[in-house]
C-alpha cells in the first residue's frame, strides 16, 4: 500500500510530466511550423528574385524570335543566392529542360541536359508556382524543398513565359534552427522538472510529517500515554489546524481520563464508608462486642447506611441512564410553574421540619415550556431538596418563575452558609462536597446537582449559581 507521501509525490510528478509533455508538444509543433514557414518564404522569395532578375537580363533575338541569356549579368545574382542559402538554382525552358544550374560542384553532376518531372512543369504553367519536398525524380540524392516559379518577358507588347526558375534547398537546413530551439527547450524542461520534483518531494514530506506524528501520538494514546502532543509550531496551514485540533482533543481526553479516575476514587470512597460502618457494627453485634441493650441503636445505623447505599446505587443508575441518552426522548408542552408547586408540596414535610417560610413569585398565567416533564420535575426536586437541606432554621426559601424573550427563568434561593468563590465552579461536578458538608450531609451522595446539570444540558439549556452574604441562588 502506497503512503500518502508517495501518492502525493506521484500525483504531482504526473501532473508536471503531463503538463510539460503537452506544452512541449505544442511548442515543438508550433516552432517547427514557424521555422519551416519562414524558410519556405525565404526560398520562395529567392526564386521570385532570380525570376525578376532574369526578366531584366534575358535578351530577345528579334530576328530568330527566340531568347538568349547574358550570363555575366544574372550570374552575380544567382551566385549570391547560392552563397547565402546554400541552395541549388535551376533555370529551365518552358518544357522543363535544364538550361543552367548553379550550386555546389557535387550537386551539379548529372543535372546538365536533364529534364524536370512533368508534374513540376505543369504546376508552374497552370498555377504559377510549385512547392514540394521531393528529389525531382532522382535528380537529387536526398529530399529537397523545391520552389519553382516562371519568369516572363515582354515580347511584342505581351507578357510571355520564357522559362522557369527552381530553387532546391536541403531539408536538413530547413529544420536546423528548429532543432536548436527544441534542444534548448528540452534542456530547460529537464532542469525545470528536476526543480519541480525536488520541490514536490520536500513539500509532500513536510505535509505528511505532522500526520505521521499524529499517528504515532494516537498509538501512544492507545498505550495510555495521555501526555503526548503533536508539535505544530510554525504551521499556519490546514495541517497546522489539524494538529492544533488533535492537541485540543488530546487535552480533552486527558481531562476526561482524570475525571474518570477521580470518579472511581469518589465512588470508591462513597461505597467504602457505609460498607465499613455496616460491616463493623454487624460484626460487633455478632461477636458480642456491642451490648444487647445497644443492638437496636446500631441496627438503626446499619439500616441508615444501607438506605444510603441504595440511594447511591439509584443515583448512579439514573446518571447512567441520563448520560447514555444523547437527546431528550420525550418532548411535550407543560407548565413549569405547576411543576414547581407540585414539587414544593411534596417537600412540605422537610420544609416544616426546618421552620422555613416559602416566598413564591409565580406569574398568574401558565408558563408553557417544551421538554421532558419527568426530567424537569427531577431537576426541580433536586434543586429544592438541596436548598432546604442547607438552609438555616427559620429562614426563607425563595422560588420565582419568569418568562423573558422566549425562555422560562426559574430561580431557587435559600439562606445558609456562603459558598466560597473557589467552590462555585465545582458545585455541579460529580461527588463534589466541601469537607464541612461531607460531615453534615450524610444523606447526600454528591450527585444531585450533577444530575441537574446533565438534564439541562440534554435540553440545551443552562444553570448558574451565585452565593453572597449567606444568600445562595
């Protein structure tokens, strides 16, 4: 299986190669056509130039009605063309019979008294030009680019074709400049592709290294090394954002693991204390350490601790049920004021036991809300039970409900000990108790407010607490 680095490198390399192949093909094709076209135009111009010179330098034999050449007049022009273009110049009659040839000595052999192919002659006679890559039926040993044009004379007031001029250039000379351009382009392309491949390799490696680090960190997490983090210093791109998100996730997992360890410790403590008490008093009764007259007293303690264990297990089951549900299962409309009053009535015995006055500030009209009625009833019960439990004797318990901006605001107030500021953020944590409340509140298990928070979170709602000068709300 190829790695991400290999796939990234091969994809980028493939794109670069295909791009250069297309660009090179287009450049080579266009440059070849341009070079050949320029050379063709040049050869055609030279052929027409020689034809123009011949038109001026050929003399008319008026007595015999023919033409004759004055070689010392047009010879310099032909030699100049041959020298500059390295081409072969052929002067023929109207029928294609070679009259004069100029070029390198080796190329002129066999051209004397030769005749051009009929297709070339007919083309010049019919359309006034001939262009082709040919050997002229074996006149040349290799392919030549041949251009032929007629030359005309003014004879008795009319323009008549006196003969034809053919210029034959080597095909290799036509493509010489194109090959030079192509060589430069290919060399430049190789250098650019090497640079691009090196850059792609370094970039791909730099992009995949953090991913490898994160994979290694995940493996370490799997082995319990929760302090592992990915170094994302200096990365401001998407990979850096991914590394930062991974580190944030790692922090969250580490915190969750710390809370889990704390939860296990707390639940162990909450279970250990009543079980130790139950076992100690039961053993004392069985072995006679506790006098028979006090057995009933200690049996009451055992019964109380057993009920406390039962409440703890029930709370844990409730908490497990709440945390296993990602959303509220039952949604319906109900009056939150009615729920508060119903819970208040159910706690009347506890309220009277502490001599509390109840100050209710409820609106006359129902305050309809959407939610799980049973879950919200449990929220109200836990809040009121907690407020009663920590209220001073003969004080006032306050309850208020108000509707503002589409929300129902429910407030529960009591007068008791002020919660220290450093404890306020912790009051909704599992098993959170201050040392003072742990000794006084032996009936509680430290899960009531945590359950409240969990239920409200499942409803996408919130709860806050303030405590100043003995008034907690």
